[in-house]
């Protein structure tokens, strides 16, 4: 081979080596365990949905029916479940969980296992089935349907004995066989003890841990509906946030160790709010709150419906802290979502749409302090590309880092939305949002966990550049999204 060819070969090999080095696929970070299941990921993406509390309580003005209510009291005069669902959908809520049976034991469907149901009420001459009607309306409007079936039943004579557990399971079978798919099953842990219990009128104590034999029940339901998400105080799929006021803790880990919740120690409610940084299971928090003081409609609470501004605060302290929001909207005695609640929901939706209208960061140039293996796959622009499947990541040993975004010109910044790529686990422990001022970066806001979503409210501030500083993380950060409004 002459010298010219040798030289050409050398150049070619060299170029190939450089090309290969630049395009070598860098392996993604190892997951930080535990990670969410597919059904949990789908649930995270729903972000917010409605709770609907409706039963004899609506007509007797109670919150917890004693169980002795006559079926005849259930008599909505202008029932329109399509109005419920359309209102809920228009508010931006992605599903509806219906109280098919509350603690009073009255069933909104004609269960073949009890006479205490709609079939003995005046509603549609005893031919109505509210569960079926609501489910069909949800399907027609394209929102998801979920089931609440109170384990505590103050009507049943056999509550507290094994035959009641069989009754409860039979009802779950009735519901899950007739209504597929069900996205969420809400198991309520409440039990006040006393009740009608078929005329016994007494206090009954059950051991909440053993009486219901939950593992058998959950297995049975899971076999009928593999994708269902189980809510209970402690999971297994999603956990209670520890309060009914509309917030989860600012530090909100999706991870928690279930055993720590059964220890009977004080501080459980606080723990439910924060989760545990090193929890052994992925059990994210759901924030349950009512648009009214009570869970059921009471005319005397008409003036106490939460304002759009209050609902927006709730949105920020639930969805904005990485939890999901289940907002209760109880129909009135006509069987309609009251005009006052409808107006509050419309105002709330307008606030959300107004504040989060234009993402100023979308497709803007983003520069990171470093990115994983210098591979474009993990470059900072992945946080502004609008694709939730791509993310900025650093090398394994780097647990801090910055991403700087150039907005091109001064813009008013009111909110920053952050998301971690939670398929690889929740990582970030603390962060700051900074803007340049007098030649230095200054903090606009500080936060702790991010998780599925974190909405940071800033005092409306003008800046043409902004940076995210990850100040601590369990492992290298993986940030999939950064939006600026
Ligand atoms: C509680 C119940 O006691 C309330 O009535 C309501 O259903 C709420 C969502 O859960 O535990």
C-alpha cells in the first residue's frame, strides 16, 4: 500500500473512532428502587379527578347515616348524571369515584344481596341504578369511573361477623363484574363503632387489621380488574395524605414503608403526608377534599362552597406537590350539581387555564452544568422538549447540577413546573430556582422533593434567564420536564 492510501485509511479509521465515541449510547442511570408500577404511572398522569358523595344522607342532612334510614327518603327530583359528568369533565377532572355505598349501607344500585337499596326507593319507581347510570355517563363523556364501597356498614345486622365480609365481597363482585374498567377502588378506613345494625342499635368494635381479611379481598378484585388502583390509608397502590383539608406535605416522597403505618404510633398522619425518603414501597399520596365543608350536600353549606381561589390553592398544594387530587363534588337533593358548585368549578378551571396558558420554556435552549456521559440523550434540552419520555441526567456520582434556560427576552415568571422521570424512581431531595441579578444568580424559590410534579409559585418576577439548581439528590437527578409560566 502506498503512503497516500495508508494515510487515507488512517484518517478514515480515526474519523470512525471519533464518530463511534460521540454516538456511543450511554446506559441510563440504574433505577432508584422502589419504582412505580405501570398502573401507578397511569394514575400519576391523571393528576385530578372527582369524588361524588350521594346517598340517603343527601336527603336527611347527615354526614354519617346511622343505617336505619328508610329507602323512601332517597328521592332526587331532577336527577341528571350527565350534568354531573359534564360539569366534572369541564372542570378538567379526569375521572369520577362514586360512593356506591356509604357507611349507612344504602346501595345506589339494586344489589341482589340486600333490600336496602335504590330498588325500594321512589327513584325511577324502584327501577333506577345510579351506579350504572353514572358509569355509562362517564364512558359517554370519556372520563374514568371509580368505585367507593364503604367497608363499615351501619345497616347490616351481621356487621362484625364473617358473613358480612362475604356480603361485602359479593357486592364487590357485583360491581366489578358489571362495570369495567374501574380505575380506582376507594377503601375507606373510617369506623365510628355505633349503628343501627339491623335493629341492634349498638356499638360494634372490629379489628380493622384482621376482620376484613384484605389480602383475600384485594386478590379477588385484582383478578377481576388487573389495572385497578387500590386506595386505603396505607395503600397498597396509593395512600391517604393524612388530612382532608386539601394538602400534602411540601416534602412528599412517593415511597413509604407500609409496616411503619400499622405500628399504632403517633405521627402516622404526618408520615402519610411526607412519605419516607427510604420507604420500601412506591405508594404515592392522594389528597381527598370536598368542595364544601361536608362530603354530602347540605343546603345550609351553600354559602361555604370553596372559592375558585381556594380551589386553586388546593391544586397547588396537592397536584403541585406531586400528589393526585380527588375533589368531592356532591349532588344536591334534585340530583344535580348545584349551580353554586358549578360556578366555583368554572372559576377554578379559568384560573388554571389562565395561569398555565403559555409555557415560556418550551423548546428554549437549555444548558446543563454537565450531562450524562456527554451524551445528547441526556442533555439539558430534554427538559424543554415537551417530551415526557426524555430527561436530563448527570453521571452517577453527580448528585447536584444546574440547568440554565435562556428565555430570549425578559419575561414575567409566576410559576415553574418541574417533573422527575419517576420511572427510574424519585430522587431529588432539594432544589432552588434562580435568576440573574446584578451579575449574580439569586434564589427565586427553594424546594425539597419534586417527584411526578412540582409547581413552584414565585412572586411574579421579570427575568430573561432562569436556572434550576439541584442541591441534593438520592442519586444522579433525572429531570424530564421544566415549564415556566
Ligand atoms: C371518610 C368518611 O368517613 C367520610 O364520610 C368521607 O366518605 C371521606 C371521603 O372518608 O373517612
